[in-house]
């Protein structure tokens, strides 16, 4: 198959590219960074250097592909001028135009927990927005939304707080049960969906491990040499004030706080609980702990 993927060689894009190449597919990797071209070529893929905001470029990169993998690039949540909904809404429409103009018939989209609902999901709302935009594609184009659970590497945002206060603090935690996922397990699921014949519309949750936050803190704490590491739950007001104090844009800080609050109440995971996969991924929190320790000691 000829497959075009967005997301460059990121946490998911790199293992996805390696997997597809190993299986004999012709892979084109879109990246905005020309410096990544040699690394992409070294994997055996073809580099397409350009911006996902450029519909003409996307159309060219998608043309001739049997399938495309879409993901929304991360943004700077400290940018106070950023309108996240407007940006991702425009990007979703760019994806639609490029798919229609290129004639691609099989689309796999990286989405997220929380994409099922229009409210109470905080900063994850843009995933709901983009999913709905992509559903406007004609019915003869297959579309799968791969909904990733809480990704392990997001835990690295707690490293400064652990170094400063010796504990994890957030407006979720303690005995809250969180469903986590490894980027490599997401990549495996995306590869499966790209290789599938693809008919109709569906979504698929991907999860690697389920643990209470206290259990997570214990595993990570042992890995970094703090075996009694605690995960303290603070109020939504404290969380919001702390995020704003470190320079996060107020609207993005409010979105992150609302997302965390939905994790604390379990609301964010309600749809996942109803559609949880039959099998979990291979990479457990205990496996990820070594990577967390490297980030902590860097």
C-alpha cells in the first residue's frame, strides 16, 4: 500500500512509520521541518516537506495514496493570541479539502478520549470538533477515529513539580482510576486500521494500562528514587491559578483544568467504559517508568 502520514517523526509518527515500512508499505511522511528529511529518508520513507495549513501541498502529498493518517499538530498553549478552536477547525477543513481533491478513499484519524462529547471535556473539545468536520466526508470514504487514552508522556509535565515539591499535584489524582496509553500502542492500532480494507465509519479506543493515580505515583516514584512519591489532589481553583501563574494562556489553563476535573469525576471516561477494547496494549506503566526516569534525571 501507499500510505501518507502526518505528524512527522513524533512520538507516534516514528514508530508508525517504522512499522509500516517493515511491513513493506510505501510511506510518505509529512513534516514542516526540512531538517527531518534525512531522518525520514533513513527510515526508508519519502519526506514531504510542507505545512498542513497548505491545502494544495496536502492534496499533492495525499495524491496516489491508498490511505492517509491524520493528526492535529500540538500547539503552544502559552500563546495568549491562540484561538485553538479556530485553528483546528480550519485544519480539519483543510484535511477534508485535500482528501476530496486527492481522491483518497481510506482515512485514519488520530483522535482522543473526550472526543465523544461537546461539553465538559475542556481542551480536548477540539478533537470533537475535528471528528465532526471529517464526518462530512462522503460515505464512500472510509473513516476511522483512533481515540487515544491519556498518553504516558503527558506525565512528564509533572517533573518540575516533583523536583520542586517532592510530589505530584493536580486537580485529579489519588484513587482516581486513569486509563493510560503508550504512543507505540497507539501506533500499532493506527497501523492496523491503515492496513484494514476500511468500510464505513467507526471509532476505536486504544489503552495500555489502567491504574489509580496513587498506583501510578508509586511506580514512577520507585523509578526516580522517591519510593514514597505522593499524588495530591488540589482544587480546580488552585489548579487554574497555578497554570496562569506559570504563564499559560488563561483560556487554555481553563481548558486544561476542566479536562482534569472530568478525569477526576470519571466523566471523561464514560464513553470509553462503554466501548473499551477487548485487549489492552503491550506497554504497561512499569515499562514506561524507565522513560519517565530518564526525563526526570535529564
